[in-house]
């Protein structure tokens, strides 16, 4: 065989195999890059293809909201595929290339958010006990398609998914992030974009930090100066902003359509300078405080022995609770360094009664465990494990947000321009490499409701900057909350994460290209 012939044959084989790859796509479902990692995946070695004939079929008798989930999926798939998938609800039989949704209680082990995805060459069947499970399952379908599926313009495809079965459900019931809209204000469109990011990674809670020293961010009709005055400041002297009640309700609805619950936080008795500067009568000397636009903490406190304080808290909690379908109201409670401990305990106890009187359960930062907690209280562990343990000893559950691992506003390393570093530098492996159930010996799996990663906003003033801190840590937090710890390993995760670089980029997110991850590898 001469050299030229060999070269020609080699090139021909190369071309042929490339084309073949492109025509058939990946055929091993087990080699997926899904984040969070699914509980169980079985491959059958074939391929399913979306075509111009594909539709989304909603089984007759499904709850009405299932058609909405179909519309959500069609809204994700149609702009990039150009295939014009419709949502069929009239009992039409599924045909080749269709995606069928079914609600069924024959497999209760899937739970509230679990799903089963059976992919054959002909059909994808997505089954769940509850609509929330279908919604989580369609995120898996998105992630099984090439990253270009996230584009908002038509891409060439082909749109191929390997065949097999995925059975999947979350480890923890609470998986979320917190967004501080106070230190810098992020408006409704930014919050909705954040909700979309949570949805893609199967998170189910967005905690909104709505009040602090630097601003008050939600309209309270009975105390209008909170926003008329207190909404106009932010860190660094910017113009601030706030959500009208209509805008807040719209965010709650947008989240609910993605099976995400909003937890509103009014931080008190500390972190209250914006309220104290809006209403002189909340201050013991009857004088309004000056607005504050710095980043110190621990200097402000509501007057815990004044009845007007409790009238104020009652009005605020009542108005926000009425707009919030979720079970929990977050009362803050952190860093009240200028409140005497007896006053703090008295305050938290009274505020818990107020929250309960408006039909909500209490959650708060770990310091609230100094008070006498209600049986359904959730303590958000961020700083002091001893506080969380004090909560557990009272029968409370713990939400894990350890600042050394889960604070999304911490710098990645010493060279990161945005973010703070008082808790730690949190590289992408540090963010991933911890187990909520073993981090603190006295806090066991049975005590924990879930994982939440807070994003404080002292150093970020645009949502692009927020996204740089959020990504690529968010997918790791999502996986910690969803995937059993025994199935997780950084070495395996980092390969899957690399495959998300293109996806995240296609979503228009300027993310941190951690040197620990081999982004942009061909073939992943
Ligand atoms: C907090 O970071 N002060 C809860």
C-alpha cells in the first residue's frame, strides 16, 4: 500500500466517521452530561430524533397545568430547532418523534418532583406523579439535546437523544439560591432570568432578601415611605429601586410556573436602617436615621420594646404573606449586634407569633435559634454550627448555607475582581465538594431540609456581574441538593460541567472559566 493511498483512505475514514457521528449523534445514554446527575440511567444504544413531525402529547385527563408544561417545553425547543412542535391535548395518539407527558400514581416512589423518562427510537415518554415532576423531567430533555438547543435562533441540529430510561428524584426537598436585591437592586426581569437559571438545574426555591440597611425593596401599602424613601438608596449611592406589589406577585407567578417557591425575607431586628430612615416613629428618639450606602453590618436595630415596632412588623408580614403562596416567611435575624440578647429573644418570639398569625411558618438565619422556636421553624445555617444545633435541640430543621462553601458572593480565588472573601475563596471544586449531611457532625441527614446558596450583592451592580458569580457554581449546588452524596465525585462532575460551558454560553451568560475544568473539549 503506498503512502498516498493510505492517506486518502485515512482521510476518507475520518470524513465518513465524522459524518456518521453527526448523522446519528451519541448513542449511549449512560454517557450523558446531565446536571444534577440522575439517580438511575439505563442505556439501550439507539437514538431518538426530533423532526418536523414531532409534537408534545399531553395524555387526556391530565391536570390543566400539564399543557402549560408542554408549552414551556415547546417554547424552549421551537426557537432553536425551528421544528414547530405543537402541544396536543385532544387525545391524539403519539407518533414517531413525539414527546408524551403522563401523570400517573402507579410509581409513587418518584415523589413530588421525581420523573421517569423512557426514550425509544420512536417516542419519549415522560411520566411523573405530580406536574412538578414533569417540569423537572423536561429539564433533563433540554440537557440531553445539544447545547445549541438553548439558542433563540434556528440552529442546524440534528436534534438527537440516545435511547434508554432515566428514573430520577431529588435527595432534598429544598434546593435553592438567595438573591440580595438590596445592596444593589435587581429588577423583575433580572429576577426572572435568575429563576430560569434555577429551573434549568431543577432547583425549587428562590429566597429574596428584600430589606436591609441600604434599602427597602417591596412596596408596603400601609407604610408607603418604606419604598418612597427607603427604596431610593443602594450601596455606593446608586438609585436603588423596589418591586411594586404587582411586580412581586408577577415574580411569584413566574416562579410558580417553574415549580419554584419564593421565600420573602424581611431582615430584622438588625439590618433595618432603611426602615429606620423612612419612619422617625420607629426610632426610640423619634428621629429618622440617615440613609446608609456603605457595607458595614451590625449597627442598626428595631426598637424591640416599642409597640409601634410590632404594629409595623405585623403590617409588613401581613401584606407580604398575602402575596406569597409558599409556606415560609424569612425573618432574617442575623448580625443583630446592636440588639441586647434579651431584647433579641423577646423580639424573635413575638415576630414568630406574628408570622404564624398570618398563616406562614418561620425561617431565619441561624441566630434565631437563641429564641424559643416554633415546631415548624427552619434555621438557615450560615455561620455558627452551634446555633443550628441549638435549633435542632428544639426540634427545628436546618437549611444548609455554610458561608465557607455556599456563599455565591465569595470570590473564586484571590484574583477574582467581583465578590468578597471574608468567609473563604470558593473555587468551583470547593463549592461542589461538600456533603450537607456530614459537614457538621451534630447536623445529620434527618435534620436537614436542603441546601441554599446565597448571593449577596455588595460588589455586583449588574445582573451580568451576578451571573459571573453564580456560574458555574450554581449547577454544583443544584447537584448537592438533588443527587445522593454517594453518587457524587468531583472528578466525574467536572467532566459533565465542562459540557455545560457551551450551554451556559448559549444562554448568554458570561461565566467564570475556572482553570479546574477543561471547557470547550470536543466531543463532550
Ligand atoms: C449573613 O450572611 N449575614 C446571613
